[in-house]
């Protein structure tokens, strides 16, 4: 994230937003800048790719389904826009740790041969996908589901705009593997930024259809673990 912060400082924040006597590496300034950049970036990705997916990929015939809610698209967008600032608070704290040099992200691609960089990319995808699976499963536990995860399942016939329509706790927990990875494993900064953007776009692209569980699947899963909730 320091690449984005440095670019923002160079092209906009210094000296057009902050006074010239406020150092770019001052912690409070960095936190404030990261909060604004994170929210604007997340909102831009969400609205841009959500709109593209909604108009060019989403099957609009699904809007005729009886479980497609009245004014659902507007409600999805409103829920997401309200949640994103709260999700960004702990997210910015982790970005701040990256900027201050506590992660294993590195600057020079020469420090890692291309074969090893490819391995790091694959490990990122494996680690984050596995992490999200278990976090998602954990959020279906009866003690957590109704309070934190059920709001996301309000959208039975999801559009791409449902992708970020989470309760803030749910949204942050499911993003946590992406933020933890660079503190555990090395990765080039540009690669990490590209992968982070990619997974956000991918998240939007998978929320574009009818994802109701079949009754047979529901009873099969619930019989294996009565603590899991789906409704």
C-alpha cells in the first residue's frame, strides 16, 4: 500500500492537501491518507466493476424471480456504501503496518527470481482461498450467523452489487487472509497490489446469480454439523 500512498503524496497530497511543513512519513498523516485512499479506492472498484458486471454479465431475467427483492440493487449498494467505511478502519491499521515496514513485502523484483515469484502468487491464492473457506464456515456457526453473516444472505438472488454488502465484521473477517499473507510470506509489492485488486474484482464477479441451496444440499450439510446455519 505504500506504493499507492507514495503516488498520492507525489501527485496530490503534497502540497495540495497537506501543508508543506507536515512530513510525509508522519504517522497521523499516513493514517488519515490511508483511510481516505482505502475508502475511495474500494468504492471506485466496487461501483465500476459492479456496474460493468451488472450491465454486461448479470442475467437480468433473474430480476423476475419471486425472491428478487423490491429495490434490491439500490439496497445492496446502500448497504455496501454504509459498511465500507467501518470495514476500512481495521483494514487501514494493517495497511499502516505495511507502510511502516512490518510486512515481508519487498521492492526489488531482482530479489526474487520469476519462478519463485510465481510460486509466491500461487501460495497467496491458496492461502487466501483456504482462509476464507474456514472463516466463511465459521461465520455460519449458530452463535455468529444471525448477527454477522445472515445480512449478506438476504440477497437470495444476488447481483454483483451484493459482493460488498456485508455486515462490517463479516466483511473484514473474510478479507483478513489477504491482509495477513504479506506479514507471513514474502511477495513483491506490485504483485501484491495487483493480486489485491484482482481478488476484489473476482469477488464482484461471483455475486451475479441464483445461489440458493437446494433442499437436499441443505439437509445434507446441516445433518453433518447442526451448528451451521444457512437461512
